[in-house]
C-alpha cells in the first residue's frame, strides 16, 4: 500500500470518527429525554462524555505512546463501538449504567483522537503533503461533519429510533478500527517500544515542553480565552438575543447557519491560500475578528447585520485550528506529540464550560446589552494586546511563527 493510500485511510477514519461523534451527540441526549423526561439528565450525559474525553486526552497519552499509536487508535475505536453497541442493544439499561457506558466511550475517544492526530503528521510527510494544507483540509472536513452529523443524527432517530441511531454510531466506530488496522502503518518510532520512560516522567515531559515553548503557550492561552467568549456567546447571549429581540426560534438556526457557512467558506479559502499567508499574524487577526465583532454586532438588534458578521466570523475562525495545528506538528518533537497534543486540547476546551457559566452570571447581573458590551470589551482587550505587541516588535518566538506558511 502506498504512502498516499495509508494517509488517506487514516484521514478517512478520523473524519468518520468525528461524524460518528456528532451523531451520538444528538442521539444520546434524545434517548435520555424520551426515556427520563429530564433536561438535567440530558446535560449530565454530555458531561459524562466530555470529562473523560478531556481527562484521557492528558493522562492516557503516555500509555498510548508505550503501546503504540496505531494499537491505541484501534483499541479506542473498538472500545467506543462496544460501549455504544451496549447502549443501543439495551435501551432500558438504566440511567447510571448508561452514564458509565457514555463515559467509557468518551474516554476512548479522547485517546483515540489524540493517537490519530499524531499519526497524521508523519503519514502526511511520507505522502509528500504539506501540513498547512492538511490541517486546513482536516478542519474543513471536521466542520463539514458537524454540518452533516447533527441532521444525520436527527434523520436516523426519525427512521430507526434513538437506539437505532446509536447502533449506527457503534458501527461507524467499528469501521474506523478496521480501516486503521488494515490500512495504516505507523512509523517505527511510534510503534510499541519497551524502552519507554516511566509514566509520570513521560507525563511531566509533555507539560514541560509545552510550558517552554512561548509561542505555542501564548497561542493556546488566546484559544482558551476565545472559547470562553465563544461559549458565552453561542450558549447564552445569542439564544437570549434571538428570543428577546426577534422572538423567533427559526432565527437562531439562521444565525448558527451563517457562522457554519462562513466556516466552510473559510476552510476552502485557507486550504488554497495557506502556503502564502504568514501564520502568526494571520492567527492574531483571525482570533481578534472572532471576539469583539461577533458580540458588538448583537447590539445593533439587526438580523441582517448579525448574519453578515457571523459569516465573516466563521471565515476568520476557519484559520485558527489549522494554523495552530500545523505549528504543533512543526515545533513539537514526534515522540512528545501525543502528550502535548492531549494537553493542548484539554486546556483549549476547558474554556467552554467556564464561558457558559460566566455568560449566565453576566446576563443575570448586567442584563443582555450590558453583558454583551462587557464581554466585548474584555475580548477586545485580550485579543488586541498581542496584535499591538506584534506590531511594535514581536518576541523572537513569535517571529519564528510569523514566517510564511
């Protein structure tokens, strides 16, 4: 099998896994709702998936390095398949066992996703592909899976019921395991090796390397802050704004759709332009556009203006993960990538629940317009300062990342 075929197999498995995740994120809450009638229990299902996903993304990565990333990916996909198949086969299993199975699936996904992402770099290099375009294409396909996965989950629930949709999800994970087992060969240095450093030393090694890289650490902090403000906006401010100002639930879908459309367009454009754009300044401009403008436009109370800005914000957001992802592949040594990538993902996503909580508190204390304005001003300060510093004379680490991709 050629290097290009091995890369394609891994890429397809990764996207199929993402698509399966989106289906389960629709089907599992629906199953809980129809079986318990409790919105609180619906929310706990999401927590049961997310927390193990983030935890194993950090603490299981040294074990993945020890046993080999290809093996870790296959075992994780099979674990997710078994857990989801059990949920589908026994729909009246009970709420607590259901939470346990969802936690198992989330934990497996955390380590499986990390293993696939690390394998992507050396396989792309062997296939003669540039990582800027690979990460841009990956981000575009991932966004596409979000657009397709949620509606597909709804249709599967309609056709097969929630257990049937979850069963399809289980099959998708099993197919991922077969694709990786049959079509992917990891580089020798990423296969199982007995001569590995102790677990705690390996765990500390990833954190130590990330802390020492000023460029990646600074960009990660910005991404985490962006997730705080983004989650406050999408989970709290935008729904309340639509309800208060427009009074139409359909408008909420239109706003989300405008952002998703911009994301797809931005991914396509960035895939073509990636080699010509300077990485670090493009990242800074993108993250600045994603912050204050997306909040301030809500104060106009004009749906047309909001839709235009949300498309632009979607375009800007499409450059963030590809640039940051490509820089990780470039700057982090291959033997540390599993641990560093897991730590990065957990820190970046940690801002999301914080943003939802802070958004709710701000709304309760300041009212809708006051909360939006306050969040916009804080976001502007956070994202403008790195741009100002870069214009005045970026530090050496930032200049390394500002070279043309």
